[in-house]
C-alpha cells in the first residue's frame, strides 16, 4: 500500500518539477540523508566516548574524595589541611551541557523528520485508497449495469416466449 502511495507522490512531484529535476532532487535528498545519518552516528559515538570518560573521571574523583576524607577522619592528615572532599561527583561542565543540548536538538530534528515522513506516507496511503475506491466503484457500477441489462434481456425473451401471436382479421374464418 505504501508503494502505491509512494508511486503516486513520485508521479505527482515528477509532473510538477519534471522527471529529470525530480530524479536529481531525490538523489540529492538521499545523499543529504546519508550525510545526516553519518553525522548523527558520529555525534552519538562522541557522546558515548564523553560519557565513558566522564564516568571514569567521576569514579576517580569519588574514590579520591573517600580516601582523602578517610585519611582526615583517621588523623593521618591534619583536620585543617584541606576541606572535606565530595564523595559523590556529577561533573557537568559547560561544554558537556552545550554538547548535550546540541545532541538533543539533533534528536528533535530527527523526530520532526520522522514525523514528516510518516505524515507523507499516510497522505500517500489515503490517495491510494481513494484511487482504489474509485476503481472498485467503477467495477461495482459495471456489475450492476450487466445485471440490469441481463434482466432486461431475459424479460424480453420471456415476453416473446409467452406472447400470443397477433391474429389478423383475414386469418379468422367466418
């Protein structure tokens, strides 16, 4: 069903832009889509690397904090040598926040593109269904016409079978 809708949309755009321009547009769109997907994959990989590095840094900072605080509590270091270390770290720097915002923006664009693609597919589906309904209605009307014309012919035949012959006055005997 999507193929029918896609074909109809393809034919429509070809009629508006011309076959050559529409083919070039589709080719360009496919290339841009590939670039977009590759960029999204690179950004996703970068985010994964950054998340892993951040987890390693947080773990190291938490362990350092726990060790430093344990040494301070045990009296190994003077109490006023340094402040208490935080033992739970969540490192969100400005750069990471901007990167996360950029990734979220890209994901939003992808969601919009996906929604648009779904909407176009549904429109195409509706158009195909309308065409199918027209064809089915034509077939229905043809079948009704055949049935009605068949009945008319049958009625004419039956009337001819059972109709009394016309008698002429010359045929009557006095």
